């Protein structure tokens, strides 16, 4: 019988924000059952923002939340680690408007969870099980979710660069597979885009210490952690964005040339149309899938 989890003790870290370059202190704190994942802006009298798709804000180059005018940016890497590692309830205390980027991956957050330890709570975990497929299409980009008895991700990317090109990663996601196969994969960008993005007040905290930087035909930063690190990081981002549905999701996720906007459009769709999911405490429930996904416009 699956039970909810929190962490056993507080753990903390600090670092700069990728886009703001503002230094922030982040602390993970145990929370009681049925709390969910909740951010607390300690610089704003512990103002709480739930990790919930209701509060989605800007999602172009990072996923941001906003509640009552209070912004919280670049939440996807810490959420991916918590979601994949099975942490249902935790407070994320932060004294800045952006989550520290650390090394550009989720690995530091996975290490924080391991250091804190996991504590089982006396409350059953509840899952979201898809009732039928759903797909969101935007030109040659799409994302789809299919009913499944586990959580599986398939991610395909295609960048016109000699070190990237077409890459694909697919795996069943749990704490072990995420920690080993996805968590170390870092965010990446192209040197030719740096000036333009900084003129937009983006990536001001970006450096070779927290991102893979690609030149026109090579790599400015050090060696890749995986030959297909780029696709792995996109899958990591997807998991972090899916955490905003608020429950562990039983689904087979397929994304082609996706991104935060497409990921969060799917989250919004699942939250708006509750006929698409069943909330259940049964870990092994099987729901028959229809033959074809339900197409949905990207602006929905």
C-alpha cells in the first residue's frame, strides 16, 4: 500500500538564479500529509505559493509561478527532483524570486533529498490516472499523454547543430532511474543567443558552471555528462513541469520538440478538464486506452 512521503529533516543550499543572477538561499523543510509541495518566500513574510498549475505565469525560458502578484521563477529543476523521488509533501523556503540554478541540473536537489532522508507518513498516496489520451499540437511540435499503469517518458528533440541533431530518450521514471539517467543532465544554450537573451533580462546568471554552452559547431563548456544530455535535460524539464498537476501521474508521456510552454499547456488542460483523469489511491489501477489521442490546440 503506497503512503505519502516527506523528508526527514531540513536541508539547504544557496546559489545564483540563472536569469536574475540574484543570490538566493533555498531550504527544504518537512511538511505534514496532504500539504503538497509549497514554496515559501521567506523574504516576503513566508508568503506561500503552492506548486500548482493554477499559478502558472511565464514559461518561455523557464517555468514561473505567480500568486497575488508574487513571482517565483525557474522552479522546474527542484520540482523534477521532488516529484521523481516521491516526495509528496515539503516546504521549499526561498529568500529570492528565483530558485538557484546550482549546476544547471537536478542532481544537487536529488543529493539534498538523499541527505535529508525520506520519511513515510500515515496517509495513503493518491494518483492521477488518465482516462483517455490527450495531445497538444503546435505546428511540428507536440506533446501527448496516454493512459498507463506507471509513469514513462519519451522525449525527442531536433536541433540543427552537429553535437545535437535528433536525440531521443525513453524510460520508466522512478527515483532510481531519474537520479541515474536524468538528474545530472544540465540546461543548455547557444553562444550566439547570449547577447539577445541578456538584452531581454534573461540568463544574467548563466555561466559555464551552470549550463552547457554550444558554439556554432562545437562545445564551449567541458565534456558532456551523456552523449544525449540535451534530450535528457528536456525530459527532466518535462517532469518538473508535470509536478504542477499536484499528484503523481500514471501516464506514458511522449513529447516531440517540446518546451515549457507545451508542457504547461498540457498541465493546464489536465487541470481544467477533470474528465481526463481519475484520482485514485490504487497504485495498480488499469484504465483502457482509446485508439487515438484527443487533439487539442496549443492555445487551449
